[in-house]
């Protein structure tokens, strides 16, 4: 590969999660190197990624041969073995990769990854399940929660905002959340300003603490 750039990414494990991340990163213009211990699976991605290496990421020698330390970003997407995932993550930490993402299969797995120095931990099934729980049967149409109890949501407008400007409805002062933008039917997204008037058919994009957003979403 030669010299790496800020956009180069190493993905260890090309199962469903790792493959989806690697292929999408490649589509977005990143140079992506995939490291996969299953030879048949590794061969499947030749041509789809910048480079595919057949090897076991839990082996320090494989990580050294892959020159993992040259990458700014690495993703540990191993889902078949917690031990393999932890060892691969530890190898990346030892290699000095400055931005490591790890897929965790349990709370305990996530805790271990955090303790050994993984910077970002993703729990796909848990995260998706929580997101669905917030969407089912409510006003919320989309929901993204961050680690610090902060979220961004897309929702139908509460009754008390309909027909009023944001300045008049005072959502921020009443509920402690911010209306970031408004999407009217057939029109593009517009950033919200105090004079923005909300109609019943609009979609609101809001940000703020998760509990406060949930309180607003529970309003009629």
C-alpha cells in the first residue's frame, strides 16, 4: 500500500459487521485493508477493498507484518471469539493505532475492550434493540443515542408547537432540548431559527439529553 493517509482504515474480521463497515468505508472513498483469518471469506473481498490480508489478527506477528501501526484508524470486528477480539484489540493498542473501534458482544466484552484501551466500542445488537424500543409506538421517527446520555432524534411536532414559531413555543426553555432543523413535506431540510413556524405536517430534528427528549416525545 505504501504510505498511509488519515483516511486509511484497517478492518480486522470480515464477517457481516466488519464486511459492511469495510465496504461502506471503501464506497465513501477510504483506502480499506481487510484482515481475515478465513481464507475463503478473505478471497471473497478481493477487488472490493483496497487490500485483503489472509491472517489472524490475534497473532502479534500478523499485526506486525500488516504494519498496523501505520494506520490512523482500525476496527476490530471479530464476532466469533471474544478472546480473538480482545487479543486483536490489544495488538492494535501495542502497535500504537491512535483511533481503535471495537465490536463488543456483551457488557463484559465491552468492559474488557475499554480497559485495554479501545477508544470506541459498538454493541450492534444492543444498540439496535434500544433504538427500536424508542421508535416503537411513539412520536419518534429516528433516534441516535451517544455514550454520554445525549441524543439526536427525528419526530413529529408536539401539539403545543403547531402553528407557532419556535420562539413562541419556547421548546428550549421548557424542555431543555434544541430544535436543530425542520423538514416540511416536499421541501428540503432547513436549520431552525427563532422565527421558524411549525406546522402539523413538519418533521422536527432535535438534540439534547436523552431523558429530556423522551419527556418531550411523551407530550401529546
